C-alpha cells in the first residue's frame, strides 16, 4: 500500500486547515464573548455545524468553477480546521467557567497578536525593508518555525 503524503498533508490541505481554523477561531471567540453563559456550548455546536456545512458546500461549488477541483481531502481538512479552531474558544470558555481569573483583555490580546503577526508576514507592500543579511535571517527564522 502506497500513501501519498504530499496529497494528504500538502500545502493545499494546510491552507484549507489554516483558513477554516482561523475563521472558526474568530467566530468561536465572538460566541464566547457575546453569548450568555448557559448557551455558549450550544451556540458553538451550531457554529460548528454551519461552518462544516459551508466548507463542504464550498468544495461542491468548486466543481463548477473552471481550473478548480473538488476533493474529499479538502473537505476533510476544512472539517478538521473548524474543529481545531472552535476547540480553542471552547477551552477558554471552560477556563472562564472554572473561575480562573483571566482578564478579558488578556484573551483579546491572545487572539490579536497572532493575527497582527500573520499580517506582518503576509504583507504585500512592505513598509520596512531589511538589508540582505537581515532578510536572510528572517527567512531562515520563518522557515525554522514552519511557515515557509
């Protein structure tokens, strides 16, 4: 039996996972922050069902778009991304339920800092340019942490 690891864990599947986990993380954080305490789990369950349905229907939509393909593994990556993204706010909600005193602004910064760092990395028009040795160090660091 031959398993094509590039097909299973390639860049395309990673992008599906990251995109859907980022969207579901933001949706889950909004649910935790806005919903009343007794309906948070139910609302996160509804969000999971809606986001998984959107991810699956999006794969069907790609069948009708030229130069796009419909893949089961993409839909599976979407589902895993939604599950991982909603697990973080749900875990934070459980921490808040146990009355561990975490200030709300700390939760906000935990969400905001990775988003801003991601924008710095993905910025198409750089506002800071580095000399060649510094640029190589930054590229090596990015490759080291796995974003290359």
